[in-house]
């Protein structure tokens, strides 16, 4: 009887652990979740654009000439319609570039 209670408690704890670890899983290249639409847009747009080999190579050469992620994102932001929250968009853009291997 006591063994059954212990076994059930152990199974419940294992199930909760499995659910919480599955909930935090993100496939590679996926935008982080839990952010504003502006952040998601900045992340998704720039990650998609600079993940192609030709664009990645171009940005890599520009960054060797002195650009940093903030400068690149500022230029990208100025090139289109302003998002509802420019600060969040910039954060998303810079996070995407960092995830692609570009440092500051």
C-alpha cells in the first residue's frame, strides 16, 4: 500500500518534469517566445534574412569593417515603416544577429 503511494508520487513528479521540459523546448533558429509582436517581428525578419548564406557573408564582411549589431539594426529599422515599439524591434533584431553568430 505504502509502496503504491510512493510509486504514484514518483510518476506524477516525473510527468510534471517531462511536461515542463517539453514546454521549454525550441527548435534551432526559432524566435524566443514571450516577447512583444515588435520583438518577434525584428527577430524573425532579420534572422530569416541573414540566415541565407549570401546575406550572412555580406553582413560578416560589413561587420569586419566596423559595423556592430546595433548599427546594422538601426539601419534596417530606418529602411522601412516604423514598428509599434522600435526599442523592442531593435532588441529582437540584435538577438537574431547574436543567435546567428554576430558579436556586438
